[in-house]
C-alpha cells in the first residue's frame, strides 16, 4: 500500500490527468488497497497462537478482525458503481434499500443522478422509498428531473413519486 509521502508526491502527476485517466488511476489504487487488506487478513488467519498473542490478542486463536464497512456505505458505493449484482446481493441479505449517507442521499437518489435505470428498478422492487428526501429535501424525482433523465422521471412517477414535492429551495421536481 502507498504511504502518505508517496501519495503526496503523486498528486502533481494526477492533477494533470484527464478525468477518465484519474478515474482509472483511482480504481487501480483502490484495487491495490483492497489487495493489501486481503493479504493482511490472510496473514492474520495463517498466524499461529504465538503471533496472535504477540499482537496483543489475549485470546490466542481468536478470529482476526476484518475490514468491514457499514451497510449504508456498501450499498451506496455499489449503487454508485452501477453494480446491479452487488446491489441485489446486499438487498437479498436484508440490507435496507433506504439506507442513506450523512447528507440523506439514498442509493435511489444516486442512481437517479447517474441514470442507472436497472439499479433504480431493483431498488424500487426491493421497496425503496420513492419519495425519500435528502438533507435539502430533494427526492429521487428532483435528481432525475434536474439531470434530464426523462425515462427515470417516468419510472419514478409510475412508482408513485410525488409530483408536488418541494425541495428546500421551494422548487418542484418538474
């Protein structure tokens, strides 16, 4: 994994990349990070009782801790990547489709911004609240309409989206 100094030195180069190149670079870095975490976890699993005890683990042989993210982070991240299979898997394991981030943004909001129609359908089929409001009172319909995604607007209206919903600026979605 990269250390702080290495990342700082790299910033100037990254700043000169195109948006597509920056995205690829970020994906590569994320893959490296996940690989590093996986290797650390495997090392903990293979370790013996003495190694566990030397790490301060009083219960020799106890299960190692794994990196885990809250369900809302996992769902929103999968939705933002348009990863329909992961979204389905999360929903099938009982993750609520209405989880949100610190700004009140749900996976449905995000997919309406990004025009991810299949994930929107999946979330709605799983019972996502079509009129969920974020911290600025934007609904998924506000997001889809503002971004010009008319197909999603129609889908949301068919699912019961409130055409009269007003955001914090007093604006209707349509």
